[in-house]
């Protein structure tokens, strides 16, 4: 561990107080802490940038952010996706000033230096007249490259060229994530460009909530239980969401988190049968995973183990996070006609300063799914999630208040308290790995999120 002292004399290692499971509020607003995070968290971890279906053709590109750096995510002629720092090596101008497009030549608007989608330097205007052959070698003028990986077609990148592989970074959580992102032959695709909007909040307010905070649903999203179809219990009209609070939560030493919620009530309602008497196949037939059709079920069998399928049909991961700033939702939404519609979403909470984040919302679907199903998924996702969604307007209303509170002369010295501790462990026979606990939702997954944040922030450079 490195010792680092903040400008006011507070040791950095005192922000997360392990024995009492508290976090100093100032972590949600302090500009000095934010600057350190850009290097120590966003410079070190694998970050979500999008999905390869956003850049299907050679030359396609989107402009995204890795922490405080803008990057160009582009497909090169060889078919590979490259992630290049969006900064011109000449005078530091932003090279791509648009959000997306297609080009084989990224030309800086300032003096015209040009780069390939792979980030390689092509040339500068009037090179001979200007530089008289004294220019640095072309290899030294390319754009800095991040390390890229595709996981289920999802694009992740890191500046840590020598650090852990993406698989190592996911660790035990990969066993569960594979049931979501690697379960079909053709994989996922995005349904249109992502929604993007600014929330005046520190990215960690959203990040730690994404580490599977189930507890807030009871109060903040109480209306879900009151408006019928959207009732998470599937029965409508009841304000009691507490049955949905039971399940299994998985934490990870790398801050990833999963909330696995019992499907028993939904399967009982759909079949009229006791789920414990149904086989895995019968349960899959009764309630296919979000976005999958009956025709696609054999793909699951081919790609996943029996143990993974067992979890999928009984207690599947439905919401959770990939550290540091990603939320996934693979949720089962009850419909007016008694059926269930699955939705698949990814969010990134991109830091834009100590008190501002950009919420990026990708709606996904299985490529193989019929268009009619994709249309319904897109429509329902827009109604519930993201900018226009009824659910996430609740969430994004709390984060700015927390951020403002963390700026208060007294408030910044208050602490966040993670006191709801599991004492259960995994249910008998639970086949999945990781730090697993069963019962009413607790604070453990969010606490483990902070522990990894703390580890990265205090790690030796
Ligand atoms: Fe880009 Fe000069 S800053 S060409
Ligand atoms: Fe929420």
C-alpha cells in the first residue's frame, strides 16, 4: 500500500473505514479524490465503451470516454476494433469532434494531420515544405492505443497494457456473466444508438448503487408495486415488493456484483405448477431468459453448463454491476396480458467532473430474436429505463442530492454506512462461485465495491 495524504491532511486510506464499514461522504464530491480516481481507477480497470454492432463496417467509429479521456472506437480495414486516444499529437486538438460516423481518414481540423481508424499516422499537409524531412518517424506519431477486448460483442478497453486480462478482472463473476452475455450463438446487438444524458452527480453515487443495491427498490421504486402490470411480483396492485427482495447476492473481490432474484413466483403464475417439480427444460420453456425465444433455447444448452442453467431458471442474475461504472439489467417485466417480457440493458456512468456524470444507456437484444420482439423490448426499455424511463428517473433523482450533501462543510465529514451484513452464506447446493449470500438483500455487494475502490486508490503506483 502507498501512503497518500490529501491536501487537508486526511490520509487517503481513511476514506473507507473497514472495521465499521463506513465511507467518508467527501469521497462523493472532492475534486482531489476525483483526480486520483482518473488515474488509479479509470486508468487501471477495463471500461465499457459500447458494442461491436455499433461499428459493423470498416471505417465505422463512435467517440466515447475512458474516464476523463475521449477515445475513438473504430473498426479498421482488417476488421479489428481499435481504441485510440482522441487527442492530436501535434497541438492537442480533439481529432474527432462528432459522436459517430464512417471514415478511413480521421483528419484533425486544426492543421490537418491525419490518422487511420487503427490510430496509425498517415501524414501531415505540405509535409515536405513544412518539415523538410525532419519529422519524427511515423511510428512515433500514431495515437496512443488502449488494450481492447470483446466479450459477447461488448467492447471493453483499458489503459493498463500490462495489467490483468479481462477474464482475470471478471474473476469468479465471469461464471454468471457468461449466462447473460455468452449464452447465444450470434450474441447481442444494440437497438439503436445509446441514450445519453447528464446527471449532476458524482459517478460513484450511481456506481455503488449499481453494485446490486436491491434495498432501495422497496421505497424509491415503491410505485412499481402499485401500478399493476409493472408490479415486480407479477401480481399487480400490491405495494408489497418485499418478496422480490429475497434471493442470492454475489460479490466479487474486484467490485463486480450480481443480484440473483427468485423466478419461482413467476413460473408458478405462468404454469400453475410448483416450480420445484419442474425440470430445467420445463422451466426454460415456461419462461425463457430475457430476449430469447423458444427456438433459441437449444443454444443455451450448447453454450452453458447444467449448473449455469439451473441458476438461470431458478435464481438468475437480473441486475448488478461491472466495476467501476457499469450497470447491467436482464429483467423480467410482467405484461398486462399475464405474459412476461424480458429486457436487456447496459449502462455506463461516465465521470464528467467531481459532480457530474454522463449516463449512457444501451438497449440490447439477441441478434437472433425476431424483429417484433426487438421492437417491444426497445419500447418497454424506453418507458422504464434511461432518460425517459419511469424507473431510472427515480434513481437519477437521488444521486445529485447525495453529491450536493457531500459538499457541505459538515456533510462532507459524515459517513455512508454499510451496516446490513449477510450472515448466511450460499444456499445449500448453490453451484456458482464467488462471495455468495442468500436472504433479504443487504449492503455486502456495495461494501465489496468500495473495498475494491479503496484497494485501487491506495495501491502502489
Ligand atoms: Fe492537430 Fe495541429 S493540432 S494537426
Ligand atoms: Fe433503482
